[in-house]
């Protein structure tokens, strides 16, 4: 996909958790520090981040982390949100703080919050970047963040080497980027325990959104749906929608990326200047790494 030209530099916004988890579960726990503690998640995350910096040569870079991997402010109004997810293994949990330390030592601006998820930190940076005239590349494998895609924002699934603009989002999900939260509101998302409307799947949800545009418009025009001759099972579908009204609006609230995370006012300094030797060298010594340093492509 050709990248759209942006009037201001493009910022890379990285969702750290998928890459930390992938490293932890795909690399052997024989990767250990001099004290014998497993550091495979840190090693894999470092390899990912260094390669991304080398390949993409970002001028602006932020890495966003999840403090709580199975809860957020959303649990305050829907306790079941992500409640089915097990807590991370202690061996992984011990490595999370080191991953954050590593990203900062490599020169990235880092963000983490007790109540807001990494998605919301990215969403908050995203809206400020767009307001300031920047473009953005959201680096993640999380489909929910496709709702941020626009003519100035792409989604980059680094692991698969796939880039998504508005056309690619529509091709993959059947809806426009701005309808992703509506899609999840209707079809739900078992990964995050978002209930959706019982009896409505992804295809049916995409069809409804193609006709009506949004959850709000679907419910405003709900009385029209039983009479739609070209909509199979229109009457039963209308009954499912009516019964699931509260769940639909709750689910959209759960699925929508927040843009008001508690990041200090203004646009943070995201300019990428390179790794800091005074932070990298003691960190790598603590981890027992001798060859990783040579792979770092840019230094302050």
C-alpha cells in the first residue's frame, strides 16, 4: 500500500503488548540473564523494536504499554470486560517493567497508565497528532485499533508485514475504519469479552452497517427493518436488535478507543533521536547481552 503524504512528519505509535506476548510464548525460556531469570520476552521485544527502527527509520516514535493486562477503567462500568483472561505468568510479569525500560533506553517516548489501556494511550496521541497536522503509523496486531485508520493514518501489523489503509480495512472487516467500534458493538468480541447483540455475527453486522452507517442510526430506524424485503430474516433480526439494545450501546462504549487518557496537555515530544548509551550499556550488562548492542541503528 502506498503511504499517503502527510503535511507533517509521521509518528510511529507502537502497541507493545502483542510483541511482548509473542516473544514470551515463541522464544525458549532458556534465554536468561546472568542471575538465571528468564528474559525471553525482553529479548524478543528488543529484537522487534530494533528491527522496526532500522527498517522504518522513524522521525517520531512512541511505545505504549499496558499496566494491567486484564483490566482497565472499562471494568468500572462492565466488570466482565476481559475478566475471562488469565493473569500473565509470573515469569512474564517480571519482564514487563524491563521491556518499558528497554524502550526508553532505545530512545522511544514511553507511555503507561494504571487505568487506561495502551490502545487508549495510542488513541490520545493519535488525536493530538492529527490535530497538529501529523500523520501516524499504528504498529499493532490488534484489530480494534483499525478504527484509527484514515487517509493520514495506517495500521502496520509488523509480524505479518501487512499495512492497512482505509481500503484495506474495508476489505478485511467489511466496514470503514470509523465503523469498527460499531461492528464490535453488534457482533461482539470474545477476546475482550465484549457481548455485542446475541444472534448477530460479523457478516450480519457489516451488512447492517452498510445499510445504516452506525449503531445509533440502526436503532433510530429500527421500526423500518422488519419491512425490508431484501434483508433475509428481517423481522427476526429486528427482534434480536430490540432485545439487545442495551448490550449494543454498552459494547460500542467498550470497543471505542478512548482519546482522553491522562497524558499531559499538548503534544509530547515524540522526536526520535536514537538510543542512549548511558542507559543501554548498564541495562544490557544486567541482561547479559553482548551482541544486541551492535544491532542498534541510531544513537544520540
